[in-house]
């Protein structure tokens, strides 16, 4: 099962692309997910739909629209960055499963490439 969509380059040329079940399998492997055959087909369709929609959005001419960081530029949503006291190192290390208290470090499981 293949789904075709296109990606617009910066020079407005369309690059046809086909999303395959093999692509979904590769994405699932990167995310360390096990998918059934039905899920692979479903996600292939859904991802192709998402990418096709992104292509439609990308095709909209926004050359006259000023860049904004917020939907409502008058309303900021983040707080001021004010320093606050952090947890004492001893308290953090006490909760770590694989700690090196003398160094103030602890080991965490490998997330990427494990």
C-alpha cells in the first residue's frame, strides 16, 4: 500500500513522494514501537493524509504576512525567567537508581541508539 503526496521545495517546485508501509515500519522502529499489520496500514494512510495537508498549508502564499511568534502578539504566554532555588544535589542523588554521589552524577538509560 503506497500513498503519494508532494513536498514543495523553497523554489516552489513539487517533489512527488510516496509514503510506504516500509516508511512507517522504519518510523516505528525509531520510536521503538511494535505495530500490527492493520496498524501499519492505518498509520500509513493517516501519515500520508497529514503530509498531504501539510503540503496544502505549505502552498499558501504568506509572502505579505509578517512573521509572528504568537497567535495574539499582544498576549505573552510565558512567564518571566526568574532564578529560583533548585533541589539540593544530595536530595536528587538520593532518588537516583544508579548514582555516583561523590561526583554528584547519576546514570540514565540510553534513549537514542540503544
